């Protein structure tokens, strides 16, 4: 959108009757979609250009038809604010929009990561459709990102990366695949260093807890980038990373693969596996009502801890308490 020099602003003033409330919401939604930000009280501001000028004309007319009163003015500056401060209002609103968009993309990124690790619980066509929907929402935000917020550029790069990954995938069979797992003996996995990806979250936290609680009580954990996997010695055991000894198989998450491989029959483990599966695979297979609460706690840990080691330990503590609640 072509903007005039940003020392030209449109200020919109309006009032509408308090009832019906839907009228007030209708005007507010139109202002929000146009990219206007609230300046003071019921005063909104937009950068001046032809499209915004016409929008203000229509809004004032619509407000009048609702029994309200409205007007707008074009000004070279806002006396109590610098141009930079006004621009910061717009950028702040857009950055908030981008942050909310980024949270939505995290779920899609986890689904794509699941396929990259060998899981087949997701339909690539559906992922592509969701990505296109999210991309359209992103583009709608970009249209009202008048001053090119830096968050928009970062989010655009994330979306481009996801597009490239999805394009490189072939649509998996819709029919659920049964993973064939080789039975393992915990006696052969004692005192090992277990290696996984950096920035642990649900599946890695739960898997590490399962390893230390049921498989290798003396387990130590190390974190690497995926590209480092090939340089590891055979003395290390690897999990939840593409090409690892224990990772996604078929529609099973790593936690489920570990539990089945080592023959862990505990009923509480089965219930925890449902939670981990729903959070990690995102295929709504079990629709366990506890998933959202567990995810919020683990997200809080990841946001507040500074190292992978402390993040993992606190995440494992959550699963220790979750297990205790189910036994």
C-alpha cells in the first residue's frame, strides 16, 4: 500500500449509541481490519493515503446511519507525540498480531517436525492446507503493517521455511501404519549418556523421564544439533531426533516407541502416553482433556529456564508428579 509521508495522519472520532452493542463492534472491527490503532479514548489514527481517506468517509457515513456521530481530520502532526511515538503505536499493534500468529505456527511446525522424524500420523495435504490458511492470515497482517515491523520479516522467513519443507514431502498413506519395533532389554542400556535435540519440549521431556524412571536410572543427557548425530560414537544412545535409535515410528511418538520397545506395561504410563501423543503428534487421536494443562506448564518451564539441562530436569519433574497422580 502506498503511503504519503508519515507526517500526515488521519484522526477518526466517533460515538455510537450503546445499544445495540453489535453496532459498536461492527465499527471497531472495521477499524481493526484497516490497521487503525487507538490513540486516545474513542479516537483512532491511520496514516494518510487515498484508501484510508475513503474508508474514513464511509465510516463516518455508517456511524451516522446508526444514530451516532463521527468525523475525521487530516493533520500534519499530533501535538503531544512525535512521529516516532505514533509509529511505535502501529508497530506495537502489528508485533502483537505477529506474536499471536507465531504461536499458531508453532503447532504446525511441530507437526512438520513429526513427519521429518519419520512419523506418519499427519496428512501432508492437510498440513499444506493449514499452512496456506496461516499464510493468508499473515498476508492480511502484512497489508496493515504500514511501517514494516521487524517481527513481520522474521515470521515471513519461518513461513518460507515451512513451505519448503512441506513441498519436499510426499503425502503419506492415510491408512494408519503399524510400527514394527525390536524388543529391547533395559539391562543393556545402563549408565549411558542419552543424546537428543536441543530445546527439549513435551516428547523429549517425557521420554527422558521414562528413560531414567524405567530404563536407565543412571542416565545422563546431552543435547546436540540434528546435523551432529552422524559424528556420535556408538556408546551413546539417541532419542527423539531423526535417525536416532529411538524416535517416531509410524504414528507413534518417541515416548510410545520407548515404552513399547522396552515392554513397559504400566497402566499409568499408558495414560501418560496418550497425553504425550496428543501434544506431540497433534492428530487428536485420544482427545485427552489433560493435554492443554500439561502443555501450559511445560511451556512455562521452557520460557523461564535458561539452559536445556534445567529445562529437561524441571520437565521430568512434572512427569514424575503426573505419574504419581495416576498410580
